[in-house]
C-alpha cells in the first residue's frame, strides 16, 4: 500500500469515456447516462426498494 501511494495520480477532474450500467437480470438498476451522481442515487434507490 505504501508503495502504491507514491505513484503519480491523475487529476480528479478527468471524465471517463465509459457507459456504466448496474443490472440484475434484464432490469437496469442504475446507469451513468445522466451522470455519475445520478447513477449512484439510482443504485441507492434500487437497494432501498429491494431491501428497505
């Protein structure tokens, strides 16, 4: 871990060129199509709906 912390890190303001979906079978629980914050909220809501 200490060695990994000495490696140069990219700036935190870069944007991934990736489309991410969290799926369960055929159901899309969350997607980053509208941004990462939206995807995180969608996923949290899906967990609350399923598990309370």
